[in-house]
C-alpha cells in the first residue's frame, strides 16, 4: 500500500478557525456568530481581526440561528459556531423553518461532534446530527477528514449559495491531505485504489480507514478507499464506480448507524447495484465519558472494526 | 404614571397642539388619509374572510385584528418598492411576520399594495399556490423574505436583518409583528435580551396584544404577567398604541422611528380586538383558527363594505 505523507497532527476545529480567519481577510460579506464557545471553536482570530463582523450571542443557540438567517437578507454570509449538539438537535426547528425551508445562505459550523468529544459524555456527544441535517431539503452536509480539508471546506462553502452543515471535531489527528488541496463540494476523494473491498468513510474515520487499509494490505487485501467528505449531495458516481470494481463495501463514520453515511450509501446501492455492505458506526446507543480513543474502541468504530467489517464484507461476496 | 405613558401623554398633547395650529386644509388632509386607509382596511377584511371561507381553513381572528395596522404599515409607513421586490431589500424598510398564521391579512395587504395580482388571493392554501397556509419563500411570493408559522422565530430574524442593515450602512427600519401568545416562546426572550445588549436600535417590534390564543384567553392559558415591565426589564423602549385608531398608530410609529438610533430597540404593544370588524368573531378566541361557513361568511360580508372590488 502507498505511504501517506503526514503533514503534522492537529484538530479539525483548528482547520475551521484558520479557514474562517482567511475568509475574514478576503470576503467582506462573511460574518460569524458564536454562542459562548469562541475558544472551543477556534474563532478567536476572526473575532480579533473583524470585531464588527463577529457577533457574540451568548448561550442562546435558537436566537443565533434566527439572527444568522436574518443577516443573509442584505447579502451577509453568516457562519454560526457552537458544538454539534447545540448546532442541530437543540435548534432543529429554527434550522428547519428559518434556514432550510427559507433557503438562507447560513453556514452551520459544528464542532465537538461524535464520541471523540470524550470526557464530557453523552449529553454532548451527538451521534444523530448527520441524519437530522441530511433529512432537511436544501441542506448540504459536509464532514471533512482532517485539519487541512476542514480549512479548505470552510473556505469553499462561502462560495456555495445555500445552507450548509459543516461538521468537525476536537481530537488531534494526523493531517494527511496536502495543504491547499481545493475542496470540491460533492466530489469524493479517492485515496486508495484497490480491487477487493471499497471502504467509504468520513471525518475522523478516514484516518482510521487508512490504518485499516494498511493492515488489510499486509493480509494481501487491496482496498479502494473513498473519503466521502460530502454526505449530501452524495457522490453516487464515485460509489458505483468503486463498488462495480470491488463488489463489496464498508462504510465507516463517527455517527449512529441510523441516518448516517452508511445509510446514505445503502440507498444508492439498493437502487443501483446490490452488493454486501457492512456498517462501522454506533449501533443505537448513547455514548459516555472516556478518552476519545477509548470510546472509539468501546463503541466499535476503531481501526480493528473496519478491518473486521472488511473481511466480513469480502466473505459475503460469494 | 409610567415613564412610557408619560412620554406618550406628552406626545399626544404635542400632537393636539400641532393639529390645533395646523391649517384647516392640513386637518382635512389627515382626515382624508385616514378615511382612505379605513377604506382599504375594509376591503382587506373582506379578502380575509373570503379567503379562509373558500378553503374552510386558516386564521381569521388575528388577521382581522391586524388589518388596520398592516394597512397603515404598507400604505403609509413603509419605505418600499412593491413592484420591484428584492430579497435583500436594500435601502427599504423590511417587515417580518413572526406570527405566520395570520397570513391572510398579510397576503391581502401585499396584493392590494402591488406586490402581486389580487387575483392570486383566490389560490390561498390551494395546491401549488404561492400563498401557502403559512408564509414561505420557496414558491417566491413577492413580499415574503422568511418562512414563519412555527412561532417565536421572527424577532431573531428581524434583529439579524437589522444588524445586516447596519453593516451595509443602510439606514432604513426593520419591523416585526408578533402575537401576544407567541411571547410564551423562549426564543423571543433570547432575542429580546440580545437586541438590547447589542444595542440594535433600528428595529421596531410590534405586539398584537389581543389577549387571546387558540386554547382561550392568554391570561388563562399562560399569563404574560407585566408585559410592559418585562420588555423594559429586557432593555427595550416600550410604546403603546390602539391598533384600531389610525391616527394613534401613525403617531406612535412615527415616535418609534424617532426613538431609533438611540442605542435601544423599540417595542410597541398594540391593543387590538381579535376578529375586529365582524361582530360575531369579536369577544372570543373561537375564531382564532376556524373559518366561517357560507351563512357566516354572508353575515360577515354584510358588515364589511366592498371598497376596492373583491378579488
């Protein structure tokens, strides 16, 4: 298997912070709103450089979503920042009516998504957000894989007219996507070309999938690895092209099995090309306190689970 | 007497003096303008009851109660361009209806002021119509900038739009309208706290204070308590007006506009009568969300003069 060049280790939320800061310097219409989590979301640089375009809303997320929707009237491009839980579940109706249904150009930027938020526990570890957001008409859903990609995605969504849900996280993870790689919404990255099994992953699970592919390659199994950074609109062509070659698929995500990437991929397969699919995702369960890596192991979304799922998918081919 | 009452009292005295010294022709002019607005409002009320009766659904009570206010707003107050509607509304005053269920009155006033053909009112709540049960933007009805219906969201939206205006050096106003029952939603108070803290002083929120909601009187369902005191405590300037007195409304809104730019948001508590103009719909919450049948419609139309021609 080819070696991936590693460009350091960072959290994806810092990629968001850097991307937002860059937007602040080059796009006069970009404004940012934050619900008392400026440091956690790494929005400090934007705030410092653009005090007039940064709006601290306090701990009032419903109001933040409404304010952002209103600011689009007059041409602003608002980026809202809070944890994924408070960016979605807490404000679902505000997003539904004032943003998605009203087709407002709001960028909902959600940090600390999934189990890797860690010690804060299940109250904060949302695992349903991708499902909620991809169910909304007009919504684009993006889950970038590493620091560099999160930065580029943050910048790219400013040029996309329409509501976007951008999901990222807290843990420090390897950076394996080249800096300044342009981010194209809806166009999946093929990271590895192989013939035995397709692995489709998003977010932190892309790195875990690279690790799994390495282990599989030592067993003589070649992996076609797709970084599905855009969950909606889904790159169906990339899925079908890969699966036609490999004949089986594993989806991997830091999300509930219900409603997530795996379910989106399954829809495409059922309607086009029936092949065995295995899901690496949290199975109808809340999380708990623990370190991010402990939690990924306990809840079955670690490297070993991707390896096992791949072997199972391959075995089911015949 | 509260400070707000005192201010209003002084304003009224000033107005009386002003009117006293005005020439007879000016007084006549004001009277003529009010008569014209009353004329329009009568037609708007006919539109409302006909629209809801035609589809046997919709919300006539609050719509009738706000007919005078919205007629005044759209035909006299707003700086706007009905024939050339743009989403951004640059250098125009913006209006957001937060209590979206009173869409019939808004649709009527929008069409009568030139946003879209009056004949479109016949499509209200029908399949594929731009005039959805609750206002929406997805079918591109001119005049609508935000969907509403799920209550409590419009104040945040209005404040956001007001802040965007400030960033754009656009000195026009943002108006929002809310039901009094709607104030039970928590988001309203998140927004109220924010606007005062951030000194958003180019927004005028209007409360349709009719004292009724679906389940009964607001006082019985969930009392708002000292509403004026609540807004003051949240840092807003509070005015009051009679939602069926055009002169009072005109003066109060003018006053509200003059208070803008002083670092505080302004709210107007507007006393109205739900069902105003149709006798059997007044004095009850029964007509909040039910439509009149054929006989009841006839009865209502007999009380409302057809002034501009039915759609």
